[in-house]
C-alpha cells in the first residue's frame, strides 16, 4: 500500500475527518529516546483501511484534529506494544486514545507469550516478511530516505489484517473484552503518578535497606525525579540506581569520601556533590519516628519472600479460573505495587497513592477472591 506524507495542519485535519468514518485506525509512531526523559516524536503513522499517511510532527502545529480522532469512541485504535508510543503522543498533548487494542497483548492472550514483535507476528500470522533494517533510523533527521519512510509505513500497513486474524484466534468473547479493558488501563496508567516522596519504593530491591538508608533513598529519588523532569533527562543520566545504593549504604560525609564512592563521576561530583552531602546529613539527622520503615504492620506480615509467593500463587490461581495467561493478569511491577501499598507505607502515605491495579479495572473481579488482603487495607477495598 502506498503512503502519503502529511506536512501541514490542513492536510492532517482533512485526513482525520475522513478517518473518523472508518471502524478501525491502525496507529504507530517513530521517535528518538536516548538521553531524554520523554521520547521525541519523529513520525506518526496512520492507516484507516483506505489510505496510509505519515504525519511529520516537525511541521504540525495543530494536533487537535488528531487528538479528537484518537479519542473518538466509534473508531477502534489498533497498536502494537504501545507503551512508548503513548508517551511519544503525550509529548504533543495527545493523552486520550480510546478504544484501544494492542496486538501484542492479543498475541499473549492466545498463548504466544508477551514479547512477540510486530515483524515476527506478521510473519507468523500473515506469512509476510517485514523489513526491519531501518529500525535504527534517526527519526528527527530530515530528509528521511524513501526506505525509511516505507519502513515506517509498513508498521501500520498490516495491523488491520493482523488484528482480524488475532481476534479470530481469541478463545472467547470475554478475551476480547479483556483486551479492550486493558487498552483503557494502558491509558489510565499514564495518569497514575507516584508521589515524589514515595518514588524510592520503585527501586529494585529497596526492601533490603534499613530505615536510615531508605530515608536517603527517599530524598535522592524525589530530587532525581524533579531534576529529570526540569531538564528532560533520562533518570539514569541524573544519577544511576547503583550509585544511589552506594550512597545510601556508605553515607559519605565529605567531598573526599563522596569522590571515593564506587561509580561516582567527576562531573556529577562537581555539579551536585555539595547538595548530595546535604541530603545525606539531613537524612542522618532525622529522628527514628521520621524514618521510612522497610515494612509496616509486621504483626500481619509473614515476610517479603513469603508474601511474594502468596501473591504469585494467587495470580496463577485467578488466571487459571479466568482462562487467561497469568502474564497478562499481572507483571512484576503490578505485584510490587500491591505489596508496597499493603505493607510498605503508612496509612497516611497510602492515601497519597493510587489504588493498585490489582484492585481496579478488569483485574479486580478476577483477582480479589484470591489475593491476600491484610487487615490494614480491608476497609479500603
């Protein structure tokens, strides 16, 4: 299928009016994300079944027609592995994309695993080889070569056929309902913000740290999040997790001691050294009652590994009963979110957190009969 480049607001608006009459719209983006917190949008690819267009975001000023099209409830939006695409579109103010169906999730529901790439899925279901040689293109460069533009167009050319094949392979109408419900969850997830003061809970293995160390991690993670947003920098370019762990364990008190911490770079030391020492001093001065605890409600907490196992068993049992893969019902992030919400925050902090995904949307009815629910949260469920 041939494609058309859209490089002005009027052309995009005209296409969106036409596409609003179609039942389906295939959607993809190309972007660059190396050193920035948010992806930089390079192209938007659309296919309404009649025509494929490539929208040049470096030329578009008015995104409202596309925002209205993507929020149109009468047009089902088709995507593949869309998490970063949603972030890229959000960078130009497009937040609501509904209804949404992700073909990677559809492949997972029919039992093909959760990491099936678009090209492999197209080959397996449609027998078509998709050329992926241009995947490392700088999508912000201009002009883009014809091979690069055709590569981008191919990412939506086959999505409509792919969706038809996947929907036909679903085990039940209930599975389709779950896919559409998860599409809503993907959009809602972007709006579920962790408060800066609790960002440290997202660190891998933070449960292994003592309260004083957690206080240091709490301050550093809150600062890192704010600094990364202000400067539009990837979190790891502000300060890496491994360096955070070393600072929390070693608690250096001087610039000399700070310079000896494994992983410390001279540029980081010069730019942030004094501020980081201040963070550590302030955390060390906190009274015990002000420190975050590794776990709360210890009378109802059998232990981290035990609770993880209880949750894993609950997810498997619920998935079996619902007839869906456990992998689509829960990923590790969601499991940890529930564990943190139940046992790793105070009652006051819990009020600042969004309800865990286990307890909202389509997952709630499936999981709740199986989940361990500690006394401190029973009234909130």
